[in-house]
């Protein structure tokens, strides 16, 4: 079988692998790179559990080939926290009980992060539309919406704060 | 009954009533949960499964030669291979049997036919595509009514000449003669056929396992995503002949279960066989199509219900005849004495003397049915029927459905209440819950709005469901599964440093057990804990009612000993001590106290002479009765006449699950349960064409609701503690799934009743609603 | 799925009958047929790549002439199998004299059953596709018979 | 679900891409965003020998305006089209359609060219291009040809693209003043394929009558098609609900839906009437605005 070399910057770190062209990006992340926070839920690009960012855009990594991502910047759930400090979305999901079994959560957080980059102050309708490509079977979405709202508020506050106080914190 | 309670413990202790943040979440939000697909063992191989396109066919031959030529493919396992070892059939939890792999005949589309073992999942998939199976198709039965006809072919000749038909079992409850007499005498009779289709739990994580056979130690470890690891272990022991102590079933984080991860699927056994064959760990993870086409299903109940009442609207009798489509084998996970589960809770929240229920289980060419879908043992089916029948009666006699319910509810002073089908409801206060829901939603104003809209030709409906759930299986005199009693246990050990380890018998699938069980211990003893599992598994919302009770009882045993130690330390009599969570204080001397941490240390270092050291206790809780959570839901829908689309505008859910351990988690469970009631009401169903092809084999056609359609749930509570439960709790994870569908159905019918619409089966898809409106000349 | 139709062919019934019951001649008109293996006078096995656009599946098709009465009628059973999918078809053909002397009208009816993955995920395209393939097959037969003269 | 094996190339420029397509004619399949193709590869319903990924080809993802038309690069994503204010100002129907495709992730990666070349009868763009009388630009080693969208969609998953061609651009004639368009989609749930979709682009004449009209329908035939009977009924007519209803009924009669999980053909035909009526009304409203 022919393999191709791929080089991907994942969460800021350059990672390389020789892969079959048919290897799905999600399998490259999970099996070659050991980043198992990204999950597979449906195979048909409906559930969004595999959502990651590729070159700053949210993508369903089960519907993308590893070779398509060659040369790209990829961000996964493992890259969201800054050491011990949780990303505001991670904090929001925890505080607001925005998860139960946790399986859809990484994809949900990655999609929400992309949503808030596009629209820092979304309405509830915009949030719900923004996560319409991510299915959750446990929560009924109510607390997920609250979690995203909490994070949006926090991120806006951080943006509005003077730079000095951010660096001081 | 109250509607709110003040926590007894401080926020720092975080006992019952506190919205303690979940202890399990930090790993999940970082992507550090460990689900079954994340398990990687050294030298691990992959297994993939060849499945039949035919729903019923003879296997003429299986040719694996091309598959074995593919680089990486190591073995292909067929039914013939299993037959040599007697592994081709396995028992089901319901006492039927199921094929691991067929040797002669496939019984449903996507049934397992062969397993391919390879060095990686891509090669395994290639191997599956290269196995050539030659089939001779046979006639197919997908309709259980046809299956019962005398001229129907026999699906399961293996059951022997005594059972040469497709009828599995008959089960009945109540007094038939009295019910017939009451119905004959009734001033008003209402009868309807109600079908609840096949649905699939479709947890976002599919099923899978890693089987690891250690030939040197003779030890099999099965890593899996299962709600019932102990039942799996028992079945594996029965099938494989390995002694139970040589089998270890290890569950990891579970990406949703809802009942779908209780059964033993052939894939698990195949992975075990594969590991035994090749001597290496073997991983099998099903894909979504396999999950939707081959895993066990819920519902598929064909119900005929008849209600008798007075003209004034007092219900006098209920008679129900049901056909339960179980597919080609009865693999339900019901308690052994209850082949139709707790379906005879069908008299619901109402006080009437006569009821008779009968259910017949039937085979068809479909995958095994009868598993839960976030519901206790057929209670959803029961509630679906009674709540629709009550609404139809109300409409027929021209009485408001809320009023009719109020007039027929079992009244608070009637508890404990014996139902005509033999259940003893421990507690309830139904009218208050319904009134609260009506107040929250503004019922009277909605009825006015509806009248105005109807005058303008617009379709708006209001639907109510006042359900009674039944959870906490169960008392061991009645409840076992393949002989295993359904008690649950908790073992608590307090370490000298005041840290606690608790081992409980239930498996979390996202309900937050790590947190809520810690809260019970905090409530009882005043400290924080870590937990680990042992027991029969989580199904039927039984974690809190059964294992939660065990946890409280074990805590109380510890408290008894702690009191003795405290008396010793404080040099006083046990009776002179006051307890509050966290410390014992000498009566009248608030400065003389010992904290539970101090007592814990003393238990190992300074315990009274003659007392055994340590501080630990075990409790096997065998509940004296089940618990009966209830609630009242009200739903408002608008219907687009031109397209048939139903929109749930508002949905108020008032639940009573007794005393609440963690309000935040309870609300989360209710939101989720409501969504899994909403989904089959409007979107989800698995249908089959006449050849037995599953018509919803991917998420493109099996429609899980997204955040866009899902209503913005409004929740409220009443609190009626269970009188026999140590902490007065009941269990809540499924109530909403049970209660929600009829509220939505009733709302849709209510919107169209004036057009002559009496009922509509779920899912109420746009095309179905439109067809009705079209027939009535409205669309 | 049931399909039926009638095709006028400018050739005699004997000629048409001989053509449609000869796998080596009629085989090339089967949708996507890549090879035909004659097992005996009434049993054949074909390999065919069937699909629409770039959506295709490779089928192994077993054909059997289950009944024939020259030059009037024939019944053919076909079973095609591909990974995860199967197709079963029963075709019945009656030949009658056409309006013009020396011509034949072929009345045909087919019942086609699809099982497995294609039936589950491809339902919305199956009927139209099957209809077209059958139409193309008969057009092909007609053209070949005419070409044979 | 695992695709069958294939080779993959990512040519750096269009010349190289076209050369590869020529060399591997019949075996190669162009890969754009991948959101239509990959699910089929994973189901093994498509097994090309070679994927030619055109992501590195420059200049194919722009949206620009000439004196005559709007030009949308084949690799413009649904999201880019959704967010382009200039395009929405001229052709609001494009925003209607883009916003209803799939979900946010799919809109981030799926491209208009990919969708058009894929020709799923339930996809939205093909019907919109019918209504707009758009043209499709196809490039091969031999040069470029521009073909009308009407007639381009031959059948389910079949178009007029040759195996050696790459779809590079969509051209939409600039609408005259007093024009409006609308795309109305009926779906079972957010992110679902259309049950029925109706695209209408209308231009009013100085006399207030309908001067030009295009109607395209989604998911009710083997391929997306123009509802020419309805167009004929309305061209030159005075716009109004009654006329719209009649025309919508004509569109319905021309449609050829199949029974499937979205509903029986009868339901779909009724929905063609309803969605076409809605689109006509909305387009008319926009033409007046």
C-alpha cells in the first residue's frame, strides 16, 4: 500500500506521520497522535462529535482525510486549556452542567469556540443554530446553551479588560 | 408535600440539596475521558463484522479466501467455526437464545455473519468487503400480526415442535371478568389502536469492546462500554465455559447508554472468540450503521386500549391488549417474572377499580427488540396509552382534559394505594403537580388563545400528561434477571485521614454518580468521597432508588460506630451526643465535640477497648417496594397547515422525584429525558420495508433532534418523599422520557380534534400530519 | 419494485427469442456487465459494475432461466450480490407478433428487490435508477438485434 | 465506515490538475471540500482510484462582479457565499440558499462547485442556478467552455462535466432593476437534505408585469430542474397570489418526486406547490422593495 507523508501542526506542535491516503483525519489524531479527546459518533457528518479546528475553521474530522490536512494547523480539545487554566468554555460547561456522558462534549466545545470567534455575543437562537451540527443525546441542550452564554460573557469581559490587567493576572 | 427544601448541610460539605459541580467533569471537558475506543493495548488487533443484506436467508456458502489474501487480515471467523466449540448460540437475558453467528439461516438485515480479524481497522474493513457469502433468500415477516397468523412460517424452528409458531409468551394482569363487566356497563366507552414504533437509543458513543485473553494466566479481560458488566460476565461465563472468576469485565467512561448498553451483543462474544483464537487483544467498535441496524431496539408495541367511564367522566375500567414485536429473539432486559416489564402500571395516576392487561410477545425478521430507551421496563408504553386514552375520553365527553384528570386522580390520602393490577403506589400528590404546571404555563389564557386561533382557522393545541413512573427494581422477591437478584450494594471505607472510598454497584452513563453518591455520604456523614463500581448495572433509573439507598444505609452503619467512638473520645454516653453532618457534640456543651475526621483517625488509633478497629460498612439494599415518581407535563404546539410541520412552542414539566440529592443534576436529567421523549414523538423511528430493510440506517434518516428543534424546556418541582426510602428519593433519569411523548401527541390531537382527528401515532412527521389534514380537507 | 413495459423489435419472434436466451449475446446488454460465464444452458454468472454517475457497486450476478417456451415466453431469475447489498430480480417476458409482419412485441415485467446497504441509504435514488437501467437494457437488446439483421 | 483505498494528489496549479485528470481519465475524481464525497467513500458507494484535491489551486474561491454577471469561484464555501454582503445585496436568494445548507461545519468546508459537480438531486445550489439562469465554467487542458446551468444536470449524480474537466466558476447574470429572488426549503430538521426546495428569481417590467422569471426545484426529480411550465404561465403575467398559486400548481405537476423517508410523492408534490408559492411571493416582495 502506498503511504504519504503528512505534517500537521496540532495544538501548536508539529506532528508528522506516514499515512494511507484514505486515513481519516480523526484517525490520524486519535490513533497516530494519541489525541483521543476527539470522538467518532456517526460516520456521516451528522453528529459533530469529531469537530476540530483546521486552519481556524471548525471541521468534522471524520469527513476529512488526513492528507487534506497536510500542512494545516489543527486545534483539538486537548489544546483548549492553558495548563491548569481551563478555557472559559470548558469552565462554562462544568459550571452549568453542560455535559452528562461527556462524549459529545469535546466536539461541542470546539464548535462553540469557533462560534464565539465569529460572533462574540450570540443570541440564544444564534447559539442553537451555531451548534446545529453537533448532536447531544443526554442534556437536551438547555445547559449547553447556558454554558456557551457564560463563556461568551467571560470572553467579552476579558477582551474589554485593559491589556495590563490581563497580563498581570 | 413541599415544593422546596433547605439543604441540611453547609455548602462546604455539599450534602443533599446542593448543586455540587460534578467531580467527573474535569476529565471530560479536557478530552481526557476514557471511552472504549480510547483503550489501546499492546499488540491489539481489530475486528470488523460481515453482515447480511437479507433479512431472512439461508447461507449456502461463505468464501473467505479473497479476504485472507488482503495484507493485514489474519483470520475470518464463521458460524461453522463457532459451532465446533458450541459457541454459536448464546442465552439472552430474557431466557431466550440468540445467535452469535448463524450456521444456516440469517434472521434480520445486518445480522452478523462472519468476523474479520486484522492488524488494523482499515484492513479489517477491506476484509469484510472481500468475504463472499452466497445466500438463498427466504420469505420475510416484518409485521407481527402476520407473524401470528396460522399460515405464517415458523421463524424459530429451533424452539422445537411444541412451539411451532411465532408466539413467544403471553402475559396478563388484572381481573378480566370484572373488567369486561365494568366495560359492558360503562355509560361511555372509548377505544383506540395505538402503535409505538421501533426506536433506537442511539447514544452518541456506539457499542464496542476490547477482549484480552491472557493464555498464561487463563484470564479473560473484557474492556467495554456496558451498563451491566456483571450480567455480561455471567453470560460470557455461560457461553465460554470459563469460570466467572477468570473473567474480568472492565467498564470505562460510557458515552451514553439509555438501556442500549445492557444487552449482550454478538460482537462482544466474537471479540472474545477472536482474542482466544489469535492470542492477542482484539478491539471491536461498531459504526453508526451497525448500531442503528443491528443493536437491540425499544418499543414496537401494538396496543389496543379500551376505557369505560361514566357520562360525567369518572373512569371505571381499562382493558388493554398488546402485541409486542421482539424481533427474531426475545433479548429484552426485563426482570425474569415480567416479560412485558412493568407495563401493568398502565392504570397510571387514576383511581378506578377494574383493569385487565394482556401482552403477547411475537417473533419477526427484525433485530432483537424490547430494550429500554431511557425508560423503565415498558412504563413509557403504558403511560403513552393511558394518557392518550384519558385525553380522548375528555374530548369525547366535552370536558377539559385537565379537569377530567383532576377528578380521576388518586387522592393524597389514598396512599399507599393498591392498583387493580397489583401495584402498591407508595406516595403521590398528583393534583398539586398538575395545578403547578397549569399555573406555570398559564393554562386558562392558552385555552382562550386557542379558541381565538381556531376561529381564525389556525391550528394550536395544548396537551397534558400526568404520568406515574415506577422505578427502583427491585424487591428481590419479585425481581431478578436470569436468576440474579436485583438488589444493589454499597461498601464504604473511611480511611484514617478522613478520606472515604465507596464502592457501589451501579455504572454511570453520564448521570453523575461520582458526584451524587458522594453527596449522599456527605449528607449522612459530612465528608467528601470517591467512588468505584460493583453491582448489577444502571437500568430503569434504579441507581438512586436502590444503590443510593444502599449508600445511605451503609453510611448509617458507619455513623452508628462513629457515635460509639465519639462517646469514647468525649467520655460521655452515646445518648448524650447530638449529631449534625460532620460532627458529634455533647448535648448542652457546644464546645465539646469531635469531627468525623477526628473520629475516623481514632477508629484506627484510639478506638474503645473491645471494639474492632477501622470504620467501614457494607449494605446490600433490598428495597421493600419500588418508588413511584410522577409529574405533570403541559405542551403547546402550533401546526403549519400547509406543510404539516409541528412546532412545540412551550413545554412545562413539573416533576416529583421525592427528595433531591443534586438539583442541578436532576434538572439536567429531566432536560435530557424530555428531549428523548420529544425525539420519538416527532422525529425518530426505525421502519422496515417489506423485505425487512431497515429504512433509517444512518443519522441522515434516523433523525436525532438538534438544538434548533429542541424546545426550551421549562421545569418545576413538587417534592413528595418516598416514605420507605432511606433518603426519600425516587429516581428521575427516565420520568421525562416516559411523560413527554403523550403530552406532545395530546397537543397535536387537541389542535385537530375539531376536524374529527381522534389520534395520531408517533412520530408525528410533517407528511403524516399533512396527510391527515389533507384528508380532512384542511391542507 | 415492479416495472413493466413493451418493446417493438423489427425481427421475428424466433430471432428475438434466440437472442434473449443466449447469455453471450444478451449479456452485453445487462447494466454494467463486465464479464459473463456460462455455467450451463440455463445458468450464467455475470460480473457487473452498476451505478449512477460515479456511485457504483460491483455485483456478482447469478442468472437462471427458470422457465422458457420458445418462442413465446421466458422467465429469468437474477441474484446479484455486492458487499453489504443484494439485488434479486424476477423478469418475465412474453413475445407476441408485432403489428407489422416479421416484427415482434416484447411484453415484459420485472420485480426487483433490493436488500442491504443500498436499500437502506440509497432508497431515494433506487427506483428511478432501476427504471432507467431496465430501459437501457431493452434499448440495447433492440439495437443489437437490429444490428444482427 | 472506512473508505476503500485510493491514491491522492494535491496539484499546485490548475494546469497540473488538468494534466492528471487527462492521464487518469475515468479513474480520477476531483475532491473539493469533501463533504459530499467523503460520506459516499466511507459507505463504499464510490470507489475512485485517485482523488485530485484542488484545495491548492489558487484563484478559485473568489466572489466578484463584472458589468454583466456575478462570478463565484467553484471553491467558494457555502459560508463565504452566506457572508458576502455584496452578493446578498444583488442576489439575496444566494444567502437564502447558503444559510440552509447542512450545518456550520459543512458550510465552512463545503463548496458551491463541489455541490454542483456532485449533483445530488436533494442539494440546493443546482435548483438555485436553474432559477438564476446561471452558467457553469468548465476548464480542461483544451481550454474553457461555459455551459448553461439549464441542461447541465443530466440525472442523479450526473452532469455535463467531462472526466477531464474541472468546474472553475459559476456565473450569474446581474439581475435587472426591480428584481427579486428567494429560496424556500422544507427540511425535516436542521441540517437535513431538502424534502422540497423551490428557487425563484423574478424581474418586474415597467408595466408591473413579470418580465423575466426563473424557477428551479430541488429534490423532486432525478435531477434538479427548471419548472418551465410554471415559468411559462407567469411570464408576462400580472403578479399576485392567485397567479402564484396557479403557477405553483403547474410546477407541482411538472415535478417527479419519489417516495422516500422524506415522504410519499403525493406529499412532496403538495409541498412543491407550497414552497413554490412561498418563493414566488417572497421574490415578488423583494422585487418591489
